[in-house]
C-alpha cells in the first residue's frame, strides 16, 4: 500500500497498549498481537474516555438522537443510517486522534467526517448495505424453504420443522456477518487517517482483524460482559461504555496497523 499523501493526518506517535506506535511505520494488513491486547484496547479506551468524559457523553447522546431520528423515517431513514454510519465513525476517529495528539476533543469532531473524505466514507456505507443484502438473502432462503415444505405437508409436525430452518438461518447470518464486521471495523479509520481508498480500506481492515482473531475474541467477551452490566442501571452505563468502545477502536487500529 502506498504511503499517505501530504493531506494525511500527521502524527509523530500514538499511545497504544504496548507503548508508542510510530505512525510513519505503517504495517499493511496489520500485525498479529497477543490475546491480552483485547483487554488492553478497552482499558486504554477507558483512559481516553476519562480525559474528556463530559464531551464523550455528549457525543454519544447526539449520535444516539441522530440515529433514533433516522429510524423514524421509513425505508429512507434505514438506508441513511447505514450510509452515514461510516461518516460519523470517521469523525470520531479524527476526534480520537486529536485527543491523543493535542489533548482536545469537541462535539464538532462527530461531524468532521463530512468535511474529510466524505465521499469515500459514504462509499463504505453503500458497500456495507450490499454486504448485508448478501447476508439476508441466504437467511431468507433458509427460513423460506423450511416454511414452504412445512406448509406443503399441512401437518403440525411439519410446521414444527420450521425450527431447524430458523436455526440454520441464524447460523448463516452469524457466519456471514462476521466477515462484514471485520471489513468495516477499521475501514473509517483507514480512510480518514491514512487516506486509503474504500475498497482497499475494507481489505486492510479485514486482514487486520483476521490476524488478530484471538485478541478480538477476548475483546468480544469483555464487551459482552460490560454491555450486560451497562444496561442494568436503566441503560445509563451505555453512556460510558459506548465512548469506551469508540475509543478502543482507535486504540486497536493504532496498535495493529503501526509498529511500536
């Protein structure tokens, strides 16, 4: 992959779980890290949250209001959510970068993606829709086939046979969704911080996640446990957890794609 041009976000180093990552030493496809890094990304994300807790919470609230508002618009709102999500994610990555390099974070960073490579970020959003359509089609076929054969036989026992079809559909959905999440996870960061073209960003993100399956398993388990805890007090814990996850994506990106 080519080096970023003069418009790329400059930085001498980024603090990560294992020390300082040299942003001039980009690792195409990412480097493989030990399992403990999965927890370290979250811990470092929490440190970033504590530095500007009030701003982080405000960003989370504003983002939540925007997406809730979009969901109220039939069809168009759903499409807009998927298309705009990478744009907002890119802005948050720029905010994380500013926080690490300059010690500042503003609510305006949430919208920074609209003025920095917005077209590429929108393309990622459109490609994500295509990806989810690819996931949905086999799921519908799996459920539809089971329902069709059950209805054709017209017996209660046959209708009960729909259950295995639904189980297969869920397995298909999970199996197909994981690669999509892997491709999307670091794509916005690669676009806004490395000026990577959309398709290449998706490839690089997928490879970076693939090289770190074990750390991400640890990360996933920890996030799941924290999510359960966060929703207990009327969901208020999400005002902390969501910013921590946002920041942890940036930390993981720096940790995986740059040499320490």
